[in-house]
C-alpha cells in the first residue's frame, strides 16, 4: 500500500540521518547530534537509539533536566522501553 511505502521511505531516511550523526560524533559536534536526533524521532517515534543518544549527550553536557524530559517524551510516544 502507499502508506507502507511512505513509512518505509521515512524509516530509511531516519536510519540514514542516524548513521550520518556518526560524522558529527567524530567532529565533536554533539549539539548537532542532539538536533538531528530530535528530527529523527519526529520522523520515526519508535527510533529508540535517537532518544537514548540525545539524552546521553544532554546529560553529559550537564543538562539532566532536558535529558529526562526528552526520555519522558519518548516514553510517551513509543510502545518500546527506552534504556534509562
């Protein structure tokens, strides 16, 4: 169906964005990874790695409140358990 095709395309785009975040990791551009993760989870709310990675980076930068808020946001949008 058309919906399945679109969902598949969106999922592949989210996966490719996630893979590209590795480039930012090696550049030390952690804020860009956080921003990209926010885009990824809007495209694919079940993309748990994006929630976890962004929350870890927020926490490691001393922003525990934003990390917790982002994880809670993810828990409210997915049926999966995030690694807390």
